[in-house]
């Protein structure tokens, strides 16, 4: 299933960034908060004892989880659909609409993508199906979606839930278990080995269906403007509803938009209507409290999507809060700087348990000794020094408390930023380039004419100056060091290597490097902003930071459209992380000014969301990190580095390395 989600994501990113942004919008609607963005990671088999990936694992907010199990192939879609949790309905519906195997199919045909014995993805093979927490206890307990009763041994009833002491000895033992081989002495024989599961479905997925159209044609079709709007015509804003009650919701297309499928989302519940008229009784979740919002998404026959405006509703209930409980009870923090966000549930007189963690629900937090730990209004604990303190949680007249214990282990985590080695590093193709003064690497093909690569490198820095993971095509130019390629070499006689040679080799693992770059970009994108960013009416974009080490700016991509001047004011030897928000960005014909001491060695443009980046008649001063973006860059230059998905254009890369920096909390 994970493979097919990635297939859908990558296809949308390549063929329709706009559609991809809309799908992300649907899935990220709270409280679903599903993200399919590319991110770094590693399988457990790749981890080593003491791995930073394991060291950085954090305690989850909620002590519950989903299981996966085999044997879903006999489940037909119609009855199974009603048993799925709402979050999975939304996810599966987006897959049915946007997976490349669904292209050009009718609604009924698309519904065969995942579920049923004729699944387009899984054929008649066993495949994973998600099961809710209730299934862990067996049978058909309340909240269970089990179709037939089953039991678990009482001795193992809570085997998947356990607590261990928070200390180095226990964490080291857990790391060893994570790194133990399946079938080794640390695992019982009953645990299935992944090697016994066939890696490819018997029909290969998508068997019996027409060949997919080429991405260019799909991109062209999806680029057709979606006219009209999607409107929730009922209920009206401010309508009063009751927890557990129903409200009639009507959705309609207007201005020429004709939806075939409509998703209605609100407070974690979802209703999916696969044919008109789009009117349905929508059940208000029993856990709703105070207010909630409804939003609708409509999808037409071509897979194009529109979103409605949100409709706020007032949730009125006579139920009173009778007790509150902090999930997981007492808190243990490893040491100063360690954080944990409390999750607080309230029990009401109507028998419903609701999440009241947010201060908007009236919950207040306090700590008896702020020299031991502090707590924010939203319930985030932070260790200050070794010791114990009491955390009081109050909502109205109802009060509870827990004990927080802070250890003496350092919890400082750092983001190492090391982007100074390459002048240009792309994961796919580099085309139409001419001069790159530093090192150049591309994961697929490189084509250069009238070029120079590595000309400003020190005379003794000759290793891997030019690397192509695929084919290398060169005409009329110089490589000032060694060139390596993994595919074929096409080279004219007028290509020279004054300080090196050319040979077939693959010295760079572009898959691993791509994962690392995407992980870095995503992690930098989560940094809290501590600088100010303003867009002036005359076209000026001003970034101001005062931190002597790291200044983080959140900037909308639209700020740079039509900009006249980018001004950056930050201290000397500091790092400015400019997180540019948006799926596409354009930089054209504007200048830069630096003040406060900062220069291009300390400027990093990070594009965590961008799939398209266009620059023309422009000069980047600083390093660009856009690992998911196809970059078009002509008649300009960059003074620093570019790390991207691909690059096409004649822009010149000038050597100016980004300063190595560790960003620590």
C-alpha cells in the first residue's frame, strides 16, 4: 500500500503540481493530518545501534496505533467501505481518483483500484488492510470493524502496550531489538519473516488495463482551467448542532463546475458521495465541543478538484465535565530541553470522552516548580533541570495532577547543514548548461555544450568533479578534474581534462542522497520563524533577523512574484534559512542588498513544498535547496549551490560555498 501511495504522489508531482497541492489540502484537513510529502527515512534493517534516527525518536502524544494484517483480498468494496475509519475513506478515495492506474476510468471502474477480489493494485493476492485499535483486543468489541469474531490469548491481551523506564539502559536495549534480525534470538518464531511475502503481486498491478498516457499529455489535460465554484448550500453558517446529532448538508457546483464525487469533512468525520444529488445527513461527531467547521471537496470527471468555503457550526450540549485525565499519566523527561505535549481527555455527563487538551477548550496548565520544568498554554512540557515537580491541569472546577520527573541526560538535537560540497547537485537530469565553477552531479543524464566544469576549484580538488548517474554527453569544453558516468559516454574530440580523466563509475548513491536532502529540507521547513519578513507595496521584500547564529524566515512564494528588491539584514557569520512556502515559485529580474554583515555564504533558500521553480534574468546569492522541484533557470547565475530534482537552462554556477552550520535546539 505504501508503494502505491508513493506511486500516486510521484505521478501527481510530475504531471500536475496543482492537483498534488489540492490532494495535500484534502488529506491534511485536521484532524486527519495525513501527509504524503517526500521525506527521508530508513528501514529498520538499515539502522545501526546508536543510530541518530533512533536516538531522535520521541514519545507519541496518544498511546494508540493501527495494526496491519494480511488477507484483505476477499473483502468487496461496498460492505468494507462502510467499516473503514473516516480518515482511511478519505485516503482511499483520493487514491481511487488520482492513482495513475485510474486514469481515464469511470467512477465504478476506479472503485476497483484497492478493494475487492479484482483489485487493480493487488489482484487476488493477500495484501495489507488497516485495522483499528479495537481489533487488538479481538472479537467484535464496540468500535471494532471486524467482520467475524476472533479472540486473542488472555496472557497476550496487552502485549502490544507496555511501559519501560526512561533511561539509557532501556533505550539501548530497545535499539538492539530494533536492529536484531528477524528470526534471530530476540524474536519468537511465530513472527512472520518479510522474506516470505512476495515482493511483487502476481498480476504486477494494473493488469488488464490500457497503457497509461504519457505524462506530457496528462499534464496538458490537467492544465485545463477549472471554471466555477463549489458551494455548501446548507447548513447556514452558525447553525446550532448537537454532539452525536445530524445536520443535513447540501453541496452543489456552480459556474459550470460539475462534480462527480463530493467529500464532506468536519471534526474528523467524513461523508463521501459518489453520485448526485449531493445532499446527505451528516453525523456530528459525539466528541465535538463548542464549535466545528464543515468543508467540501468536489471532483469532476477529469479528476480536477475544487474546495468550498468552510462553514462554521455551533455545537451546543448540556453535558457537563465530570472528570479529566492525562493520557499516559505521569511524565518522564530524559533531561533539560526534552519536550512532551500532554494529551488531556475530559469525561462528560453524557458519557462521552472528549479531547480537551487545547486552551480553547478551557484547559489551564501550571507547574509547581518552574526550575524543574515549564509548560506552555497548549500543554507542552519542557525539562529545565533534574528533579520532580507537580503539573496541575484544571478545566473550570475540575482538577487533576501528574508528576513530571526530569533526568539529567542531554536532549539537545541538532540539524547539521552541510551543503557546501557541490556547486550543482540534481537528482535527475541537467540540460542546456554551460559553466559550473565547482563540482557538478546529476542522478540521471547530463548534456553540456561549450562548457566548463570545476574551473574555480583548487588544483588538488579533482575527485568526482563531474558525475552523471546515467548518460554523459559532452561537446567543446573543459572538465577540471575527474568525470564519472554510470550509463553511456558521448563525447566530442574537443573535450579536455587538464587535471583528471573520464571513466565509467558510480561514486554517488543518488537514492540515499535524495532521501537525505528531502529530509533536510522538510526538517528545515519545520523550524519556527524568529525573523521578520515583509512585502512592501512597491515590490521590496525585506528580511530582518537579529540572532547571532540562525535566523529563520517564513516567506510566501508569491512575495517574489513581481518583486523589485530583496533585502536581507542579519549578523555576520549567521545562517539565514529562508523557508519559501508554495508549490511553485518564480524569480525574475530583481536585485539584492545585504546588511548587518551577512553574505551569500550564510544564506539558504529552502523550498520544502515546491515542485516547480522558475528563474530568468536573475541571480541567486546563496544556496538553493529544492529537492522536489524541477528548476528552469536561464540568463542568470547563482552564487552558491543548487540542490534540486532537475535543472534545465543556461544559468551559470559561481562557486561560493555555504558555511557548515549545526542548528541545535
